[in-house]
């Protein structure tokens, strides 16, 4: 069955370290998204991509970067982790802009 | 601009009804609704693409008033399994070809026996 996976599921890191969160989907979806979820803020869009080599900034993109070298993967990199980036991160994908987004299981990141 | 959901939280007894509202300050192209159980990923409920559209399955339905820039989610005869946090996600007219969702802050629904 097609699915969307994230790894690692839990990560503890130190301030200033570079961290990469993986997202992999097997639906062959063009659209992929990264969100962070914090209490009281709901889901906030970090970066998104509509296809290979395409990336766009979302509403909270500072301190994060993404690259899309193939259809299946959209890794999220925190260049220099900060305590304010402690959060739960969700990756999502959709076939196009008129259909639902499928969410991965999430990654809980703690920055000490 | 983040859509505003109301109420922020609601507690129901099994069998009672609830309405969750989602309002935007911007013109909307579509509205998505998702439910998230504690510790899990959001799960899609429905999408409304046209102004005035109403959709539903089982005892959960939704409406979309394009003129008022708002959508409402209706939960009828609630069941314990309806408990969770409900999010609306809106796509503005300027983003209609991108699918970029802006989510509301969520409404926590608790259904008690």
C-alpha cells in the first residue's frame, strides 16, 4: 500500500547543531508540505514543493530549508537548531491542489 | 492570514450535536476539514470546493459560504470516536492553483459517555 513515512519519529539535539528530518511518500504525489505543530498555533506551513527542483517558503520558513531532488522525498533541514524549533513536525503530500493532503506520522523534535 | 475557529473547545455527551465554525478575512477558494486524535497525524474529513457546497458522510457534514468567507462543520448524534481536535484549512483565491493550506488553530472536541 502507498504511504507517507517520516524519520526519525523522535529526535533530541543540541542548540546549534544541524538536523535533517526525512519525509518519503510512495504515492507519486507532486505536492509535498512541511508543517510544525505547537500548542495554541495549530499547523503552520514551513516549506512546500510542487515537484522536483521546486521549493517555496511558507509562513514560518526562517531557520529551515528543503530540497526536492526526486518525487518521493522532501527532507527538512534545520541549519542551526534553536530551542524555539522544539516542536512536532508533520510532512504531507497531495496529488494536486484540489484534493486532500495525506499526513505522515510526525517527528517530535526537542532542541536542548 | 490564519482562519479563526470557534469555539476553541467543546464538551458533549454522546448523542448531542455540535457545530464548529471557521472564518477567514480573505476570499476563499476552498476549505478542508481534518480531525486529529491525540498523538496522531491529522486525518482528512472532507473538502469543499465551491461556494455554497455542502458535503457529508455518516453523521458529519459541512457547509461553505463563499460570500461570508466561512465554513461550518456539523457533528450530529456525536459518538465517543468523534473526540479529537478539528482543524479547518483554507485555500485563498490567490492560491487556488497551489493547494497551499492555512490552518486554523483548532477546536478540541470531547465526547463523554
